[in-house]
């Protein structure tokens, strides 16, 4: 796949292309360019983006890096025919395909027979799994007491596509957790809910009490349940009638009353009464309720109220500006801190709080993305380093403010600047002059750090600094070349893993004496056919296994690996979507059942794709 960007200049101006690739508002034209990006994380982000067009996903499904293909397998917009092909990919495994709601039922039925229990669990979770498939899975585990069997029945009981007749059967299960999941299933019949509402275990009754499909007449009975938790769930149920809420507002349990107080359906007159309750938790819940009228919030914001209550009013995003303005003068630091953090706090209030005597309050203002630039500029002069460091982390910070902060002599501020992707290169160069460990470590990992700074850090005596430079996606090839000779094995592994490492450096690392380094080389999408050919004879089976599953591995190498003495290597060949049918036919007769089964599935899914 071509990696050159047509609009390279435009993309290089964006500090974080991954964010652009993730953004659902990114245009198709830009997504198309990012899908060819040389950085694998960018391509994977495009593959996960739900707005990525089908034709781009089809191309990314052929990507040489397994992580990108796995991201395509996760995307709910990936076409069924692509998912069919990816289900044969042994490197990514079946988990993502099995969990994709777009995966066709026939593929899910195939995956239901997978040897990996984690894949079977994903099939059981998938809402697209046909009823017949779920019936087969239930038959397989019904009545069994092993943990994984019980877990699978739980998952099936939770699946929204599970037929009513299966739910009725599982409602009689001896395991409480299974009956709990049945009680919470929105597909459950009223008759089963009525039966489970009388279950001997309170945890099952509690789930029935919280099910929004539970009829009001059943909720009315459960509102009288002897167990507090059951009544609490009735109080929080969105289907609970105002009449029941009024009754529960007088419950003996403060937790039940607090749940009533937090229910958006609770009438204003009930909230008004609960706002006078003696229990702090109840009043706090009223203060947090998004439907609490302004009149009540004003009363709860008074200074003679509990601290937690005033704190809740300050936190509520629906609290009017004038009440926030009053709370900004509260004597308690935590209340003012919460006002400073609230994104709805007016600018003039933030301006006042920027001069608050408490450091945590000013720190919250410095970190609030709604704080205006003129206020941020003033906080550069703040006496506390934690405030200035928070300022450096604000997503709306300007280059001018960052340059002012560069003059700061405090190490916490310097570290925050060294980590920020927005910090100008010349500032990062200045920071490199300070021999403070956390500043050097932050610079080593920052993609915005200039090459000459990375070159110096690559010679650092601390192995973790060198390791971080080796991981940095912006580290130039000449520096990676030096780090590939590092005495520390973890540094060499980081170079082998780096997706910017050129093929010639990978070729040298393929000769590394350490097995883990060679394995990491094989996993790098930039590996060439020549390197694969050399490593196909590696003495370490894990290296050969990864090569056997690599989509780039040439046919002649796969043919040789299909005869490997290790069954895990032959199994990886059998699962490779690129392997020829001729080799698969041979592997069908393999003495190891896992190998022959992998070959059978690969051939079966190819047949499905042709149909």
C-alpha cells in the first residue's frame, strides 16, 4: 500500500493526525489520505472511524499491519464480505470479527465452533448471532457447573437477540447470576418478569426492579419488598410511576429516598420536600438532579447547607449562572474548586476565581477549557507551580503563553511543557538543556521534539530515556540506527517495534542474538520478503509462527513452513488468508487436529465468500 500523502503539507500542519483520523467530522478526502499515512496508528484510527467509507475500509483490510486489520474487523460499518475474509486471519484471531454486529450469521455459526473460548463468548454476545446458533451454545453448556459454562449461559441470557423460549429456560437456571441476566434482558416476557419478581434471591428481584420493561403493577409490589436494594432499584427505574415515587419518598431507608431524589421523573413537589430532608445524601441527590427547579437549587446553595450539598449544586451543569456566581464566593475551597471546573461557569466568574487565594481553585481555572486566553495569560505569573503546570496542559493554550512559560524555572512546569505537543520546537530545545530526569523523559517521548534534541537524548546514560526515544514515532532513521546497536535489549526491541524503522535497520536487527528482538522484527509491517525468508529458518518457533501468519509472507516460504516440525507454526499457516488452497488441502490431512481444523475453517470461509 502506498504510504505517501498527497496532501502531505496540510497533514503535517496538524499536531495530532490520530485525532483527525478519529474525528467523525473529518472529510472523506482527508480520511482517504490518512488511510495511506506512514504511521500505523493513524491508519488504525481511520479503520476504527465509523464515518470511514466502505471502499477505504476494504483497502485497509489488506493492510500489512495486523493492528489495522483488527481495527477494520471492529468497525461496525465494515462490509460483511470483508468480515468473512478477516475471519480467516489467524494473526488477528476471531475476537473482533465475532464481536462485530455486522458479521453475517453464517460466519458467526462457523466461529461458534472456534477452539478459543474468548471467540465463542463474543459469538454469544453478538446481537447478530441467529437464534439457532444461540440454541446450540445453550445446549452445549446447559446444566454444567464449570465456571466458563456458567459464564457462557450468563452471556447468552444477556444477549438482546436471545429468543423468549431460551430465556424462559434460563430463568430456571440454578445459578443466581444467570437468572439475574435473564431478569435484566429487555427481550424478556412479562410472564417471566412476574415469576422472577418472586425469586427467592433478592439480587434477582433487584434486577427485575431495575428493568425498564417491568410493568407498573410488578414495580408497585416490589416497592414494598423487605430488601432495601430492591426498593432502591424501583426508585431509580425510569418506568416507575410518580405515584410510586411519592410513596418511596417517605421510605425508612435514606438510600431509597436519595434514589428517588435523583430520579429525573420525580415531581417537583416531591423534590421540594426531599430538599428539606435531614439526611445529607438525600439533599445531595436533589442538588445533582438535572430536573431540580432553580428555586430549590438556590435554597440548597445557601451557606448554611451541608458542604456536600453545595458541592453538588456547584457541579450540576444545569445550575444557573447567578447561582454559580454566588457559590464562587463560598467559604469552602472545594465548592469554589468545583465551580472553577464547571464548563458552564461564566467567564467573569472564572476571571474572579483566577485570583482565588486557594491554589487548587486557581489550578482548576487554569485547566478549564472554557477559561479565556486573557485569563490564562494572567495565570502565567501565578506564584504556585501547580497552577502554571496545569496551564501548560490546557488544550486551548496558545504558543505565546507557552513561550512565556518557557522562562519558568520550576521543574513541574518544565515537565508539563516538555510533554505538551503544542510547545514550540525552540522551547523544547531550551528545555533539553536542563538535566532533570522527568523533563528528559517527557522530551524523549514527545513527537514534537526536534531531531537534534532526540539525538542527544539517544546517548543518555539512562536506559529508559533511550528506550523512550526508540519508541518515539518521530525519531529519525539515523538515530534509530544507533539505538539498534544499544547494549540494552529493551531499547533494541523498541527500535524493532517502531513503525518508522527503515527496512535496512530491521535487516540488521533480524540478526540480533536475542529471540525477542527477532520476533519483534517479524511483527513490524515494514519487514521485507527478504528478511522473512531469512527468519523463516529461525531456530526459535515463535519467530517462525509469526512469519507463518504474516500476510506478506511469500507462497514458497508458507509452503516450507507448512512442513514445520512445530504444530503451532503449521496452524498459523493454515489460518493465513494468503495461503494457497493447494497448501490448505495438504494441511487438512495434518496429524494435529488443530492444524487440520484451521485449514478446514479457512477453506469453508473461502467457499462462503465465493457464494
